């Protein structure tokens, strides 16, 4: 999910407590709340982290899926938990940087209710089209859309999701009219796309890598600035003429309730860094087109602030509203 924010305010937001000590932390199992149902890419990343982080901390880390309201229910659960380091949030970018512009009555403040610990994963959306669409690049697709205004469609997992906003950014960059068809979840959007009822999709790369390798659909580009090592021949959309500034990089990270002692935050930050940068984790995530990463709490807090500003502008320009 800026620099003018007072240092004192930042320290409070990160749960700084002078003299606080980790002590024997942790001395009981931890709960890692995933604000989405089990089985998706977010759940996959969270469970891989929980397994290895538990080994580092010497306590089990139990994943708890609390989906609903675009991730808001799970986020609220953690925001209201005791700030003791035993209840953590595994959040995607959307929960912290997009929801605030879509849902005016959120019962958590993305920048005040949590103590950021570390970024963990970076991934991208993939622009995919049906094989019968006569295009080979993002530039070809833009040209086809100009010749057939309003005829082409793209599906998403719902209004205001990153799959929706990535499509709106494409439309804005190309100055084209492509109809957005929102679904209540990823599975319905993908099923209708694969059945040929939808022209294209922008969605998490892990959902399409195997289908692209099998030749069942065409990948025109990744939304991140860098290509995916697992699909080296698929260019970044920004490499196509007319899309130089186009970029949508998705991220995930771990946060605690605001007020969590800094010593606990630091203990968790080190453990997460050891897990995410380990060769085993790097290799596992790469198979799904996901990059592992690690950050300081301050770097994560700044990422949340800057991405919140950016997505607010995209949402306002596109006139996006929540379902």
C-alpha cells in the first residue's frame, strides 16, 4: 500500500516503545490472519511463510482465513487485537492502499491501525487474451480496441480490485474503450474468460502461468516493470509503444496491531527476513511468478503511504466505485 510525516508520529505508528524488550517472546503460538478465503495465491504465500517462520521462532504460526468485504473483515480483526505480537495480518496491497479509497466507512485506518513489520512478496498481473483474438502484443491489442470501440471486454474479480484497476490503467494509457465485466471473485472471471465469453484479463500471474505454457491462452505482457523469470519471453507492458509509464506491481506483507512493542516488531522482522530470503523460499515462490523480498518497517510504512496516494488518483480518474 509521506516524508513530511513527523518522525515521532511514524515511531508511534510502528509501535515504538523505548525500553521495550522481546523477553521470552514468543512463548505461545502466533495467529497469522489472511483476509481472504483459503486456496488463492495470498493463502499460498501466507502458509509458506507461516511454516518456515514457525521454525525460526520456535512456535507454530497458525494461518486463519477471515475473508470478506475485500479483505476488510480480516484487517479489522487484527486492528482490534491485543498489540502483543501474537496476532498478525498477512495483507495484500489492495487491503491497505485501495480499500481506503473505495470504502469510506472502513473500521480500520490503514496507516494508523497497524504496525508494519516487513514486505514479503512482490508479484504482478498478467495480461492474457484468448487465442482467437488476432493480437500478439499490448500495442496490437490497443489498436484492435480502437478499431472496435466498446466491443472488447475484460473481466475482473470485482470493482476496485487490482485486476480491475490494471485494466482501467491500460484503457487510460491507450485511450481505448474496453468494457469491464466485474465478477464476485476470481474463479467466475477466469472461467468465463477461458470459455471465450470474455476477451481478456489482467490478473495475478500465478493463475495463468501453466495455461500460458500449455498454449491454451496468450500472454501479451506483465504489468510489472520487469519480466518474470518463469515466463522470460513475455514482455513487460511498459516495453510496448505507448505504454512507457505503465506499471502495476503487487505486494504482500506482514503487520501487527498498532502499539506492538518495537522489540517484538524487530524480532519478527528478522525472522521474516531470514525466511523470505532463504533459497528454499525464493525457489518455491519463483515457480508461481512471485518474488520474495524483505524490508524495514519504515520502508514498508512508506510503501503503504505512497501507493495509497497513487491508487487514489487512479480510482478518482476512472470513477471506480465498490460493488
